[in-house]
C-alpha cells in the first residue's frame, strides 16, 4: 500500500505518451468532422479517460523512476524532407539513426545519459556534438576542436547555426 501511495505522489508530470499518441492518431483519422466524432466517441466510451489514467498512474511513474518512457516510439521510421533530399529517421532507444533516401550509409545521433551529451556516430567513430548544462546553456563542440557555450533559446539557436555553418567558417578563414 505504501508503494502504491508513493507512486501516486511521486510528482511525476511525465510525457503522457499513451494519451498523446491516441490524440495524435485521432487528428489523422480524416476530416475535422470525423476527428470530432471520434473525439466525442472516445469521451463517451472513456477511451481518453482510461489512456490518461494509465499514463498518470503507471506509465509516467515508470518514466519518472526509470528515466525512460515505455511508450517511446523505438523502431519508428519517419521521412523528413531536407535541403539536400529526403532522409529516413529511425528512433533508437538512446537517439536516432539518419539515412539519406536511396543510400545505405547512416549517421547516428546518440544521447549519453551519464555525460548528458549528444554524440554523432558515423563509420564506427563517435564525436561529441552537444553537452547539456544545468544552467540553461549547452556546450557546442565545433568541428575545429573549439567548444562554445550557447543559450537554449532562439538567440542560442542562431548562434549555434552561425558557429556550425560551413559558409561562415570558410569566410572566417
């Protein structure tokens, strides 16, 4: 009983993966009228309520205590349109694998939880990309070996793009 109560009051907000997946699925069913009918039906027959309660009481508690979301979309592959063509992005347990459409070589973005870093892995070699700091900043590892601290906001994103842009790096040389 004490364990059950501790799970209820664990202060776990979580990502509500099950509920959000269900809601996202509903938005892709059809027109806005069909979506509304499904929404009403899922509220009359308490599908949304059950999904929300399962998230709140079980799944988010697991996510809080283990640090991983059991509803994560591991293995899902999404097609993303980029400037240089289409890319297939596969969700891994600890990151993403990215492959350009029509090619076999891939690049992985891997999150190291202990070091709080994102690393790029290609051809068996790993290099740090980004280290998240607890003060609202991130350390960006630049290809020339330098490290720069950027803020986690729009201004920091602009600074990161400027630092990593090959055009600007060529101009600076």
